[in-house]
C-alpha cells in the first residue's frame, strides 16, 4: 500500500491551492485552511497537540505578521505554512563526511540491517570507504542477511557466525575493517526496549565506541516514534534517528514530527527496500516536495537564466500583439523550464493547457520547420494564416509536413494567444510575471 507521501502531499496541496485561490487572505480563508490542515495531519497520525500549536502559529503569522516589502499576502501565507510545517517536521541533517563509527539500533523489524547497508553505500558514493559489522547475535539468520546484502552492494562485511560475544566480534571486526573510513554496526533487535537490550547496547557502545548512535524506527508506528526515541535516548544517548519505510506508510508525518518534538534529530529517511533508497533528511526539502514545489529555488533561478538566454523580456510577453515568433519562443522556454505548472499553481492560476507544459523536442523541431516556411508577414500576423487554407497548404508543402500539423500549430497559437489576453487583463499576474522575470519573485524557502 503506497499511500505516502501521496496522501499527505495531495491533501496539503489541495488545501494550499484553495488558500492561494481565495479572493483575499482574510481570517475566513486562513481558518478554513487550518481546519483542513488539522484534518489532514491528524489523519497522518500527527500528534493533536502539535497540530493545534501549528495551526495557531500559522493563523497568527499569516494574518498578523506584515509581509515583507514586495511580497503579496498570498505569498506570505504560503511561506508561513511552508516554514511552520518544516519547523514541525524537524531540522536539516548534515552528515559528517569523515572517519567515523556508526551504531544502528532499534526494535525487531524496524529496518536496521537494510539501513546499515544503505548508510554504507551512502558514504561510498561520497568517496569514503565503508564496511559493516554484523553484531546481531540474537536472530539466527542475521549473519547471512547482512552478508548477502553487503556483498550484493560491494560493501566489505565482517561477522562471526554462531559467535555470541559482541565484545569479541567488535574487537576482530575493527581490526579486519581498519582500512575503512566508516564502520557501521548492525545490532540485534527485541520486541520491546527491555533490560536485556539495554545491557547489550551498553556493552556494544563500550567496546565499539560509536560516534553516531542511530535509532532505526519504522514510519508506520506514527507518533509512537516520539515515545520510543525518548525511551531509547534515556539509556543510549542517540545522535540521530533513521526513519524507514517512509515510502509505504501514511504515518510518516506523524513519526517525523513526534521525533522532532522530543528534540532528537531525524538524520536519514528510508524510502524503499533498495540500497540506494535513502535520503539525508532535510525538512524544508521534504515539506517543499509535499507541497508540490520540490526545488523551488532552483526552478526560480532557472527561469531567470532562461529568460535571459532566450531574450524574453517581460514586456515582450505582455506586448500588445502576440506573434508566431513570440509563441515559438514561449514554447521553447517552457520546455526548458519543465515543471512550470507548480509555479503557476502557486500563483493561484488555473492549470495551464497541456500543450504549454509538455513540449517534446520532436514537436518543437517540427514547429520550427513550419515557422521557417512562413513569410515574415505571416509570422507577424497569424490572422493571415487562420483564414487562408491555401497559405496553410503552401506552408505544409514547404515544410514537408501535413497540413494538419500546420493547423495544430495554429490551434495552439490561438489558445496561448487567448491566455495572453487573459493574463494581460489580470494586473496581479502581470506584476508577478514581471517580478519573476526580474528575479524578484519571493518564494517560500528562498530565505
Ligand atoms: N518499503 C521499505 N521497506 C523497508 C525499508 N527499510 C527496510 N525495509 C524492509 O523492512 C523489512 C525489515 O528490514 P530489516 O532490515 O531486516 O529490519 P531489522 O531491523 O534488521 O530486523 P531484525 O533484524 O529482525 O530486528 C525488510 O523486508 C526490508 O526490506 C524502507 O525504507 N522502505
Ligand atoms: Mg536485522
């Protein structure tokens, strides 16, 4: 069942779209939004108290805080939502890139063994040598499982089949793997955090002397993750939490926020069963993705560069007469920009026509040939073409395409032309567009 992050994300995006689509950002609109937000978060097992605190802060900041100069109340509201949600989900983790020993601990089936290899692989891709030690002396097949996973991923492995003394395994393992920069130790789980496990983890800590102690928790336990993190932390001081199965649980948001509320740091998240399915946790990125703009900062700067490259000036976009030439430049720019949809969505605009969002190289080439077969007068005044079938046929012949292709281009041109007229009438959009092109568009996460 894959209902995360789809559900949480889809719910949040819908609620946010409604907020940005509201005529004005007043108490009503914000209240309605926070009510919806509460419903979504609670259904994702986020703690009720956290949810209420969050909505209160959002209401206060969205309504009472003065937006920065040049920022509209809508942008301000979106930014507040984004920042407060990010804060609730925790901080960004910066993994240390250097020599270190990492202890992976946690209850049965939380994902320790899988995550051990994921972490090893993570450091390998960053140019560090890493190896793993099997210190799970509890479960019979633990040795084989880690050995196979490690071998398949090209990760050095050490273990002693049947050996019960963790002290011995660690001593030998550290010698055998001494060439490695990063050594990750997989420990055994229990069904609950009992005295037995406590003793074992203390013993491991004493002999292994780990720099990092990561508690591995499965996202599907939701807000209980907070209680668990606090419990473990009291006897084995944690340096981070690794939340697994974020891909398959509808409670990931609950687990993340509960862990953050204890003050523990979410270091990594597991987003699949494969060795590469690991992400360094960054709440802003995570929330950004949930809200539908994964990499907004990159996107905005990309738009600016493209606008410069293609020489599209805001004036040109908004010039009185929309020509075939401007149309073609738009298509090209749109193709380079990619996920434009989310940006327009943020501005509270309706979805763009599909043709404008999805541009294939092939189609653009064809259009280029067609446009090259037009006379300058036609390129300047598309109305000459719309009425004249003989002109269309002449162009098709000259370009070596079907007359239908020429008509399709004209239909798309008309659609965009209509939209441009609509945009021009919309002063708010006009201002946004100008700001965006000048690079002054303020987006959440931009600061
Ligand atoms: N979908 C998904 N599955 C995961 C993830 N991490 C681990 N798993 C799966 O969860 C199951 C348990 O993982 P293990 O790594 O064996 O868990 P463990 O904590 O070592 O288990 P014990 O050693 O028995 O305590 C396996 O089927 C893994 O493939 C993840 O991020 N996403
Ligand atoms: Mg295991």
